[in-house]
C-alpha cells in the first residue's frame, strides 16, 4: 500500500507546467477507435485511468506506444469487435469506461460490457447516455450488471438531456459521429473537456458544431481519419495547484493552461483574499493571510466545478469566519470532511451543504483519500497543517494526478511518496 507523507507549513513558490486533461484524454482515447489508422496524441497524462484505457485498446487489437514526454500513438487499423468481451475487467474499474459503449456502438453497432465503476461520490446513473443511444435507434438492455446496446444502423435524431452530463454529452457524440444524418443534442455539458473531444473528432473529419454551447449538432460522416492532436490542459489539476498556492500563502505560476477555463476558481480565490494574475497561457496565484470566508455552489461549467469543491473546502477550514459549500452535482461528495475534522476543522454537513467555521490551524495526522478529488484535498490540508500527515488511499490520487508529489516538491513542499 502506498502512502504520502507531508509535513506542512512550507510556502509553495515557483512554476509548474500542467499536462493534458484527464477528462478530455479519457474521451479522446476511445475516439481513436473511430479513426482507422495511427493517431498521435500529445500531452497525454500518465495516470492510472489512462493505463486502463490503454489496456482496453490493446486488448481490442490496437497498437499503443507511449513516450516519456506524454506522446502516445494509437494505431487502430486491426481493431475488430471480436475482443470486446476481453475488456470487461477494465470496464468495471473506471467510470469513463462508459465511453467504450458509445464508441463501439457507433463503430460496430453492437456492444455488451459491464456497467462502469469509478469513485463512490453518488449514484452516478447512466440513464441519459442510454436515452441518447436509444434516440439514435439502438436497443439497450440492462441485465445482470451488463449493458448491451445494439442496432442495425444508427440514425441521427434529437436528444434533450434531462440533466447536464459531461459523460452523456461526450458518449452520445461518440456514438453519433458515424451515424446517418444529423443529431441534435440539447442541454449539453459545456466543459472544456467536452469541447476538446469535439475538436479532436472534427480534426479527424467529424462534422460537429456548437460544442461549448447548450446545443451540439453532429452531421454524420462515413469515416474519420487518423490525426495528430494535443490534449487541452487540465482545468482541475490547474485549479488544484491554484488552491494549494493560496493554502500555503505561496506564490505559484501555473503554465501551459487556458486561464479562462479557471474563471470560477479565480473569482472564488480572489474573494478569499488571494491574488490571481492572468497571462495569455498562465496564471500566477499569490496567497495572503488571513483567508476570508466565502460561499460556493457547484454547477456545470462555467459554474464552479464539483471536482474542485473539496480542495476549496480545505481553504474554508481556516478562513476567518463562516463559509459554506452547496454541492448540486454529486450527493456523496462530503465524505472528506470527516478527515478534515480529524485535523481540527469545524465543519457541519446538512444535506447537500457543508458549513465551515474557520479555525486558526489544522494539525497533521493520519488521513485517508476517500476518492480522487478528496485525495487532492487531503494533500492540500496536509500542506497547510502544522506537523506531519500520513495520507493513505493514494490509489485514488493516482487515477487523476500525473506527478503531483514531484510537482509539489519542486515548489518547495515537504512531501514524499512511499510505495511498499
Ligand atoms: C464527469 C467527470 C467528473 C466530474 C463530472 C462533473 C469524466 C470522466 N468525469 O463525470 O470528473 O466530476 O463530470 O463535472 O469526465 N447524471 C444522470 N444521468 C446520467 C448521467 C449523469 O442523472 O445519465 C447526473 C449525475 O448523477 C450527476 C450529474 O448528472 O448528478 C453530472 O454527472 P456527469 O456530468 O455525467 O458526470 P460524469 O460524466 O460521471
């Protein structure tokens, strides 16, 4: 079991480069299956979810190579439907395996896989994905933990999503790019990773317009071509380092990013007293004490991302006064609060709201990452705390952060990973 040891109290100072977005890469990797031939992907994060995807692609017959600089080539010319049943194990391990369903349905018109796994942060249904597949003409059976989607052919249609869902938007887009005719997706997610997957598909020859707005239109094409593509910078990793800078009274410049993707986080950090200075492709965050209290509500983009409420909760623990977070996306995302309370925080959770009464300091102790973003929150809490913290549940952090321990060490943190 791996653990991360952090002794708090060090200011983070310096520069950090951000790699490609997990949530974009997880949509683009399966999309390479739609482009018969060799795609070259740059800026691919080295995280465990990507490794599961690589394994799935290889098992399906793709030739995948990776280099240390984050470039990945995926040659899908020999992929056939014969090996779909061999990727069941990986499908169960991760939430984003649902993209295999849309992609393989679009490609082979028949796919049967286990329902996806992933972090336990709420019910996480896939009814909107299924609604979209059915609208395209597929029959979808759910039986004994499996989803079986099949069709003679897929035909473009109109889909109104009842909830704004990143996964459903990307998945139905993946299913629709090779369908006959035009698909209109309404009430879609507008996250930067949704736009990035659409950009990849368009570069490969798809006809998608409207990504980044509430309505996406997809005119089906007969085939996609292999392309080279650079994955967009990770909005959530960027936000995590922004919060870490503010938490440690630091001065950190975060490079290779799109500052506009961070507008909601920059706004909240400014409200809490930090300085955020934007440049063309970087952000500098300068922390100031004391931190001021604030309120935030998680919402689909461009609202405040649910993936960053846990790191923000850590800041609220020591802000001077009362702060609150209302979580509107996932009902089970306050499990991390119990760990903060162990460190001396004063937090009360009632329904989907957590109220933080600021304390003078957090104190290091053994703490556990309860999911991926809670893991990031634990690291930030430990950086801020007095004394040493031992963080377990590192496998969750590995799902989404490429090199977080080294990045923070380079910024001056007293942090070490121990793998046993
Ligand atoms: C994606 C991200 C995750 C992020 C989340 C919200 C990936 C791989 N993961 O997760 O990091 O926290 O977006 O930004 O990109 N819902 C339904 N029915 C559905 C689908 C979703 O009711 O069919 C609900 C969910 O329960 C949730 C909300 O819609 O309440 C948003 O979920 P969604 O955007 O789909 O999240 P994921 O795609 O799972």
